[in-house]
């Protein structure tokens, strides 16, 4: 069993409009844009990162905004809900705020004994705020939200599947433990994790497969401390029969990827070197950062990207 995964690192989704996406996460949700860069495989498209002050692993939601991309179709074989942790007692504030900002599909309920507010992002993506008690993670309050209500980072994510058996076995191998079940949803948790440490598997045997597009999660990334631990995880996965990519340098972390039995793309990402490797923490996300191979084309790349608000 792998013992080096501590919870989520980041979750990456697709969007249709960079300005709309940036406004929603920095204004409506009050997160910090910690990096403004490009899709390393398609540099005509932004890669935007939102999180806490430093972009701490376990707090970072990232997006590829592809202009005019078709909206995704929800279904099985995907991350269906990204869950953010907020202080206990703050959901009434968030319900009022999201309503005033025009968020869609608001639904207040509870999940595994915690208050939950589900809503849709700008492209219909499934998002939720989960009330958590005694979450010691520092919130980003630079967007004007009080510490008493601000997002602490992820609490976890929900994955929809036709059958959970193989993915549950994989999560167990990755160090997750089965916690409890509510109806068709089974919760798995990393003991002594980083706060972003729950994965819920929802079984929907008669639901069609998802079609990726705007609003779809592209991949979900799990955190390990460093490259040495990442290589140990990679070897363990390959010995179990998973086809895992070589290590890929993403400038702010190193990444490996593999496809799960349920069709979801998993990533294992390192906590090192972090988002301050190429700009001071006080000024994260303010200017466009490019990988070295694209620097000679900066003028051309910048001319093709939609300017964002600060």
C-alpha cells in the first residue's frame, strides 16, 4: 500500500471564457489567482490557478479556458463535484452571496453530517461548500471576505461511476480508508491528511458516460511531498499494472498521470517547488509566466490571450 499521498494537490477543469472564469473564482468565491500561465501543450490557451495565499497543495483549483469550447455533458467516469471547505456556520452567508452573484442550481443539504451548499460554476461545473469545524488552514482574505467565512481549501471531491469496486480498491492502495456510506455514496479518507483528504464515490449504474467540455474536470491530482516520494508511488502503481506516464515538469510541480478503471484521469503531483519559484508570494498571479521554451514567443502568445482583470 502507498503511504506517501496526503490528500489532494489540485483539480483541473475546462472553461469557455477566461474573463468569466477569473471573475467567478477571484470575486464570487474570493480565491487568489496564484498563477497566470498557459497550457504547456497548447500555449494559445491560459492555465489559471486559484487558491490560498501561497497556492498551498490542497487548495488549488486550476482551469484551461478554451474559447467557445462545447459545454461538457455530466455523467459517470468523471469528477462530478469539487468540494471546498468553509467554516462551520458560514453557509447562510454563502447562500446569500452566491444568490446575489447569480450562481445557479443552489441546493443546501448535508453530507456525512456536515452542512453542504451545492451550486454550479459559470460553465455548469458541480461545486460545493462543505462546513468544516477546526480547519486550521489559513484562508485567503485579500479579496475582502472575512476569515470567518472564507474558503480554507478543498475538503475533497466526488466521483461518479457505474461501479465502485475497482476504484475503491485503487483508493485503498493509494492509502485511503473507507469511512462510511450514505445511500449510493461511499466516502474514503486519508488519515492525517492535508485537509483536502476525502474522496466520495457515487454509484450510478444507469447513467451515461460523461462527455468532456467546458465545466468538466480534466483531471484530479493527489499530493506527495517530493520527487523521491513520487517515484516510489510511480513504481508501486506500475508494479500493480497501471500505465503511468514518465515524470513531467510543470514548472511549479512535477506530475505523473494514469487512467483509473472508472475512466477518471488521476495525477500524482509534488508539493515542490511551489508557485513562488518564479515570482514573489506577494505578487503571485499578476503577470503572465511562461515556460522557458515559450519565452521567445511571448509577444505573439500575449497578443492572442484575452486580458484578465487584476
